[in-house]
């Protein structure tokens, strides 16, 4: 589920995170519905947003854990796990830096919990206080036993209904960032949700967890709002975003940053959780998904636009990141149900 980097996002950061735009597109699967997003300075390790989505959502990734509770409607999801349908009674769990897109079948209503990874580690540490000696033990426990970057948990309509009042209160509490005097109430609501949800989460044994992590597609905190400490790293990330179609090498990037190759790899992983080339792969897959939806050009041309001159290699990388082939993604994207008002 990622590496531990002591990262926190403020309420202001979290609110911006919930309405981030990419190439003019908005993350409608996490966009709050009718909520003011005025920045505030209060730190908040958790955030909740409810919305109704009608439009497709291109695959995107966030640098926090997401628990998406389906309240009503139905959608098709794309991610490393392939394609799945979700409806009321389902909860989508996304590890930090995991690509996921959605295609509502008409409409879908969701409540999304955004949780800072460090906050979750702290909860696990105290949950198993009798067996852990330090906080690192809790982090390693998460990595070993919750290795799946994406899970669709079927808790059923009745259990989902039990959580709705708690989720609604969490959304109300976090509109402008959870104030300190209401933090424990918010935490109690999250605990109540987890009390229902956690028993249904698939737990991996330690023997398979490492293999799953190594086999997963490279991911990147594409929409993180904080910035790397080292300005050289920020410059490299900006250059990669600006010139996706260029054939980059780590040696060339290190020269631009005036760092050695080993130094660049180290500081880039510290800042973004992935190597520069893994970062680039994520950006290319995300951009290619968007172009497949809006551009009728041949797939090979679109692959070349994002820097993959070999169509077969592009298809392999795209499938690893999104869960389906480029041609299948385009075919599915062309079948967009006519939206209607659920009310």
C-alpha cells in the first residue's frame, strides 16, 4: 500500500484534492456535490465527500487511501484488477497512488473517505498494540497483509444502509476541514464505518504479498498537492509532465537535476514514492486513457503522442495500469449511457 513518508495533507489541501482537474477534466467520482471548497488551514487526516456522477471518469490516482461507498446507481470500474461493476452495497478500496477510472451506467451516488496513510498506520498500531513494538511494525503489517492496491468489497445493501448516517455526518463535519473540537467525533464515525467494513477486506498472507507488490503496475501520486522538498526533483517531475512524448533516460534526467543517477532515484522515490521512469509510465497511461476517450486517431498514433513508439509495448503498459487493453477501453468508452436524474 505504498511507502511511509510522514506525509500529511491539510484540510485546505484535502479540499483541493477533492476537486482537482486534469487537462480540464474534473474527478467527478470524488467531486463534492454542492460544497464550497474555500481553503482552510486546519490540518485534517481524514475527509469525506458525497456526490452524484453522470459523466465518465478517466483513470486518475491520489496520494491517499480512498474508501468509496456506493450509495445508489451502478458503474463500471477500470484499474489494475481489470473491469468490475459496482452498485449499492459495494465499497471500492484504493491504496495510495493507484489508478482507477469509472463509467457510470446512467448515474452513481457515492461517498468517498480520503484517509492519510500515516493516520491509518496509527490506527493499526493501536489496534494491535499488544504485538507491535513500534510504529514501523504497523507499517510493515499493512504492507504484508493488505497488499492489494484495489479491492471491491461486497458488504450488502443492509450493512451499507447502516453506514449512511455516519457517512453523512462525516461529510457535514469535513465541509471546511474537521475542527479540533470535533475531531474525536469524526474519528468515532470512521471507527464505526471500519467496524462494519474491515471484516470483509481480503487479507493476504505474507508469502504472496511481496509477489503482488512486485507484480503491480508502477503508480504515482499524480494529484498530490504537496511538493517535494528538493527543487531539483520538482523540476524533473514538471519536465516529465510537459514532455511525455520524449524518450527519457534516468541519466538525462539526472543531468538536468545536476544529481547523480543514484541520488536522483533516491530523492525522487522519497518525494513521490516511485522512480522517475515509473512516474513517467503512470503519466503516459493516464494521458493515453484520456486521449482514447476524446480522440478518434488510431491507437498507435495516440501511443506515439504519449511517448510509446511501439504499439505492442504501449498496449502492455496500458493494460498493466488500467486493467484493459487500449482497444477495449476505447470500445467501452464509446458506449456512454444517456444520463438521467435519479430523483
